[in-house]
């Protein structure tokens, strides 16, 4: 990190509207919007420019501030005690914009906010599901309706049609990722350079982004899982163990990628429990992610080891979704997963 950072110059390089878009909160970068920091059904929050500087204002709590205060609220840090760390994070975000400018589509003039939004996957075809769609997904994956409904209420689970096929998928408030699967459980057919596959990432999706990490800002613990089924299964586990208020489900959608550098600050100070798949790629991913998380400053890091689960030779449990199905046949297994 730089030894000295000019805060005034930093604000000029990456003003509040750009900063909000770069951390995935671009939809709140306007004069009237719901608060990104709390449950808010009203347009009681907004940003504005005053004498060449940008500020946000929460009209319900009377909280206001500049880019530094915004990052402090977002990352749950103390603006004064953690000022140096906040400035370094701010500089890192601004550097990403300067060093990796998005590809221009038509306008040759730089316009970072527009370009960043154009990079993101389109979610316009997807919306909350019907009772029938939830019931179909519940039966197909062996997951509870209650868990799926909670995932849907949080904006993580959506449904739609993709080239005439019913699909379900996951996304989060960052807008960085939108990945789908067929509702009937079959594979997407091979097309072009893509082979047949279980999941399809909508163009613009960032596979490195952990789905739901920004929604975990006010939680003390994170359940980090791999893949769409396990992310939905994690919602069910949290409801069963009554941990929705202090634990957040977060999902990496691919074992082969690292956690995005932009997302790592959101893990700082949290208790993270990984549920890696019990296979070679799952173990490799867990090692890679754990190194990143430790370097990011998590408060505690531990694992759930599916390989230690006592099963018969003809039984196989390699992930969280399979564990939920296995426990239905083994009611004697009452161990909580989040103790």
C-alpha cells in the first residue's frame, strides 16, 4: 500500500457515485433510494453533490457523510480508529478502476459508471417464482419450501425462462453475478464452444464474486459454500437452526476460482465456516479460499468435513445439499452444523 494517500485527490479520482458502483451498490447511487445499510422499503436515502464534493444522507436516521463514512458504514469499521485502513481500501478500489478500465462499447470517451454497469449480467428476464416453481425446485433438490422462500425474499433466488426453458438461478444486490440451472434438473445442451453443463453463467457474470457477501455486512458469521444447490441448502440450515439473525449464507459458484479481491474486505472480522465439497476440487478450493480469508483478517475460520460423516459403504455425502437429503433418512443424526 502507498505510504501517503492524498484523500482530496482520491475523492476526485473516485467520487461517491463511482465508488458505490464499484462495490456493487450502483442502484443506490441516486438522489432518492432505499438505504443500502438497513432494511428499508421507502426511498429515505440518497446522495447529492455540494460545492464540488459528494455526500450521502439518510433522512430516517439523520446519518450523513462522504466517501470515507460510506465505506465505514459498508464495512462496519470505525471511521476514526480505522481511518488508515479505510483509506487504503478506498485507494485499492480506485486503483482497480484506473488500472483495469472497462472495455468501451460505443462511446470512445471514458464514462466509468456507464461502462461498469454495462459489464454486469442482465437480470431483466428473472423474477421471484410462483408457488408451483418453488414446489418443483423443492421436490427436485430435496430442499424445504421455507428455505427456498427465505432465499427468494432475500433476492438471492429467482426464476425465469431461458431460450424457452424454465430455469432458476441465484444473484445478489451487487449485480455482479447471475447464474442459472434448468428447473427440471437436466443439463444445458452443448452450444458453440460450450460443452453440456449443469449451470450457465449469464454473460457478464463474475465467477469470482461470492454471492451474498454484501448482504452479510451486518452478520457476525458467514457460512461459505460451493455451488447453487449448497447456497440454497445453507438457507434451509440457517432456518432450521434459527440463525438467520446472526449468520449469512454466501456461495462461491465455482471451485476453480479465487475469491474476488474486491469482496475480501467484506469478510474481515467475521467468523467464516466453510462447507467444502468432499472431493479433490473441493479440498483444493477450501485451501485456496482459507489462505485468502486469513490474509483478509477473518476473526475465525473453520470447516465442516463431510468425509468424517459416518455412512454405510453404499451411501455417499459430499456436500451440504446431499447432507440434507441424507439426514431425512437418518433422523438420529441431530448434530447442529453451526455450533
